[in-house]
């Protein structure tokens, strides 16, 4: 395993004193991890003081969007330890994104080691109030100082950390979701399943126009009727005796929280189904009383219940705009595992030692 050189800051920043005002992604810790890809190999792994990075104005990431990223969290565990949640899954997914964007693979075990070392250096930044955590953002950017549409030869793998509060300031309350009828985010065969900035850039216009709604729910890019995902979350619907989530067909991000939720609900004996689901089926289920719950899953929010869905002129109120029993149980049990408050029968939690 490559050694990691550590250079500690000489000017540490003041840490937040009011954790209730952390917000999401607004401040960053004292250090960051950087590793370079040059001459066909990853090299020079280092933890250095957090700060600007120098790139040539012609760097490929600026012009052709060759970049990928991940999102994960470190938690202050109930026993005073530091816990990560399924980091191997995040870096396996990062390599899937790397493959699609023609970026060199990273060693998963070393990437986890790098996260652990960085988190240990900045462990005093991990907040401890309920709903808070240390958000971890690994990303890779193409750095060739040359114009021309082709995969870069030089890259930077960087990890930054941010103490965060709850993703939604209002807490675990049902949110309002706008179903996008016109714009398209991704199609099968494209880059929808990769965690790359282009997917999020494609979502900005619809989000801007969805005034009064927390996020946009995307439909498929061909028939414009099959539900895919929300901008920052995968989605689930409780219809009758089924928990339905759109199947992965190449245009949906394979979420780690999505995967964990499916495994957790199946362990309870629930009938969880991954299949194509049209917005018209959801509307019909709402009309006949079969739509019992809707919720999103993602690293940032964990579980986000949905109380209202707007599609064109149809406004659907779900479960009287209240949190449903499955949403609540998922949030309670998932966060209990993440925080080390309960037994982890799946082996998902990784201790930072």
C-alpha cells in the first residue's frame, strides 16, 4: 500500500460552535487528501492543508467535463468511535463511474485507507448533535493542459470533508416533489448511472423552474412516463402490499442507501420489487387509495418522506402529508446502524481506527 505523506496546517480554522446552523456543504475542515495520476500510475498520496488547487485554464475538466465524484459520511458513534457506512460500495461505484468517463481505476482498499487517514487527522471536526455528520466528498478530475476531446492522461484524486447538519433544515418532514414533464436528465446508454457533474448540470434548469418544490422527479428520456429518480435521491413507492422502486437500467444512479434500504426491508419480510413504474400507475394508485407512501433515499438525507407529488395539473397528496410507517422505520433503523446505536447484522459499519 502506498504511503500517505501528511502535512499538517499551521493555521487551523475555528470550528463551528453552533451545530444547529451547520447546513450542508457550507464549510470545510483543515485538510484534504490529494493523489496524482501521471505516467500511467497513481502516485504522491498526501494529506495537506485545505486550500485552492492550481490548474491550467485549458485543463480538460473545465472544457469536457471529465470528472466523477462520490458522497459518503463519517459518524461519531454511540461508543465514542468513528464509523463509516459501506465505504467499499462507494469506491466500487466510483470505479464504475471511472470506467464510463474513461478515468483510471483506483484501488478500493487504498481509497478507504485514505479516507480513514484524512478523517483521523480532522476527527475534531466531526459534529455530535443529532442528525449531524462529517460529509466526505471524494472526486477525480482530468487535468491535461490541452484542448481536444479525448481522455486526459493526468488526473487528481481529491478528498475533502465538510461537517454537516440535516440535509433538509425542516428535519424528517415530508417534502414536496415536482415531476418534470419536459426536460430530460439522462437516457439508457448515456451517463445517467455514473456519478458525474454533467448529470447534475442537466438537472439545474428544471430545479430552477420547480418553484416551491424541494426537488425534481425525473421521467425516462424516451417515453417520458417511467419514473427514474429525484435529483439527489432514488425513490420508493408503497403501492398496495408492494414497495416498488425503479429498476436500474443504465439511466439511474445505483444508490448505496437505495441498496441498503432494499436489503433492510427484505430482511423485515417486505415485498420489495424493482421494476418499471409509470407516473400514470402512481396517479391511478393514488386515486384508488393504494398509494400509501413515497420516500427518497440518499447519502445526504438518508430517508426523505414525500408528502406531495405534482405532475402537470395533478397534485397528489400522499399519506395525508405525514411520515409513513415504513419511511419512519427505515430512517430509525438505518441511522441507528450508521451511529452504532444498534447491532449491525449486515456488517455495513466500518470503524476508523
